[in-house]
């Protein structure tokens, strides 16, 4: 009987800390402050998805991963020029300021159909 | 001796595109005498060569080994180009090949065989000097290792009859860039030249933003052009875009050669990057050579730049249009 009481009392400070942490960085607040994450996967010779829609003025994180070899991710109008290495996710933070439909290309030569590896970023 | 001269007098770009490359004539203006002539004489003496007008050809994008649509002819246009060069009334001093000599393969042996085939066809050219730079299909997958095995360094410079030629590699780092090391080399290479020195840069990708979403650019091309900016007589020749193009950035003229395999359309007129469809009646349509002469009518004129494009057709070869002519002709 004694042992559970000890455990219970010992847990009180920990619970307090957890509650405090939750209060400081709870899900709703984190959701409000953190940029939206858009995951984009690359493999020869395509991006998945091949189109993403962003909102003008909204900061988002493009989380880029490669399933095979090193790829590039290049879009001059949004000043994106990233390398995507396999096994090493690359985060690119963007805040598009201009609406439009933009072709994004792999600019790291990845094989015979490299020239056709592209996707579209739509900014509304 | 450092003397200025009119930069426009350096090179006459008068052209006749015969469908397969570009022939340029450098008119060093030595015959004109005065400061211009002195400058070229000085540069010529530096390189140990006689200063005289000369012609050279630019070829690009043969893609030896390519066997997919839209072009079913393989190396036929390249071979036709070689034949035409050998028939030119005045033999060119040089051929500059601006990349994509071969089509890439992940199989080293296959790619090596394609490079051998390229070399075999090239050797048929009755031209004293042939210089190359790689395209991404030659050097993008292996960092230029195979290319170097066959052709040596991917960037370098040389002098010919008073003109300084610089070959730049904007492909073998896999991304469209020359990189810091090559840029430092370029600045050092240029440092010994007067601002009036005639310079021809040849490379694969355009050094300016021609169509970035089609990968028609070099990401640090501005750095290259800034390094060249103090020099008044710079001409840039490139390939990659499979169509002829002329562009002026500042006082630098950029010229693209047509390809020897298939053509791309005008990016201002179409949305997607797709090759032009093969035309069996005009199999060499939009494949090209640009012959460039000094002055008009064969007489060198100062300060004259004239470009004339003439598309190669099969008709001139045997009087029969199209692919049937090629199939029926023994040498083809």
C-alpha cells in the first residue's frame, strides 16, 4: 500500500510540469503558430503530388524527400533552389506573394528523362 | 601593348544555317590596320599564330545513342553535318561542339560505346581542330568522368589567331551551374587579357535566364557574365535548347545552335516543353548549321553583323524529299 502512494506523490511534480508544458505549447497554439507542412516526394522522374496549392501570403514548409537518387527542386519566382538527397528530408519555407501557376523542376540531373521531371505549384 | 579598338570590328556574324551547326568567321581586322590591327597582331603573336581572318563551325546536341521519338534517324543528321562541313568551299579552322555529344545511359559500357561512336563520326571531319564542352547528357550522371576519359578537361581555354576561346562546363556538377572553383579559374584566366581582347565563350547551357522552367539557364550565369563584363569583345555560343536563338545581354551577344537530333519549339509560343514532331517529308527540319561569314557578299566589312539562316533540307541532297531519300541513299 505504501508503494503506490509514493508513486502517486512522486508523479505530482511531473504531471505539473506536463500540464505547464501543455499550456505553453498545446496543440491549438502550436497549430496557430507553426506553418503548414506540405510534403512532396521525388523519385525518377516525377514529384508526388504533382501539384500543390498554396495561399498567397501564407508561410508554408515544403518538406522534400527523395525515394531514390539526388534530385533538385527549383522555382525561380519563389526563389526556391534546393537539393533533395535520399534519406535526408529537406525543408523549404516559402511565403508566396504572387498568385499564379508555377512550374517547378528537378534541376539536378537524375537520368534519361530528367528533362521532364516537374510539378506545379499553384498560388491562390 | 594595350590598345582599345572598336569591339564591333572583332567578329562578323554573318550566317547561313544549313541545318546542322554554325559556321562563324572571325574577322580579326588585322587587314584594316590601325589600332585594331595592332591589337590582333599583338594577340596573335602571343599565341604564336599568324593573325588572319578565319572561320569556325559550331555543332551541338548530337545525342549519339538517342533512339526514341520524335526522331527515328539516330546519327543521320550528325553525319550529314560532317559531310556538309567537308564540302564547304573554305575549310574552317575549328569546330566547337557545345555539348550533348551523346545521350546518357546508366550503363557505363553503353555510354562508353556511344562516346566511341561520336568520336568515330567526328573524325570524318576534315577540320584541323575540334574542341568540345560537355552537356548534361554527357556528364550529368558521373560528374564528367567518362567525358574526361575521352576528351580531357571539361573546361579550359586556348588561343587561335589572336582570339581567346574559353570552354565552360555548366553541366558536370549535375545542377546548371559552373561552381565557385571554375569561376575562380575563369577570373584568373581572364586576368591576363586587356579589356579589348576578342573572346569567344562556348558552353552548353545558356548563361542567362532564357527559360528557367525548361531548365534553360545557368544558376550562377550572372557571376560568369560579371566576370566577363569588363571585356568589350565577348561572344557566347551555346547549345542545349535545340533551336537557334540570338540574345544580347549588355554588350555581349549570345548565340544558340540548332541540334542534330530534334528541335524544341519557341518557348514563348507553347506551354509545354515537348520536341517538335518528326516530319518524315522534311527529316532535318529545324536541325541546323549556321554559316557565318565576314561582311556581306564575302567581302569583309568593318562593323557589319549579318545573320542569315538557311534550313537544311534533304532535297538538296538528291532531289527527293524526305525520309525516303535517306533510306534510299547508300551513304545514309
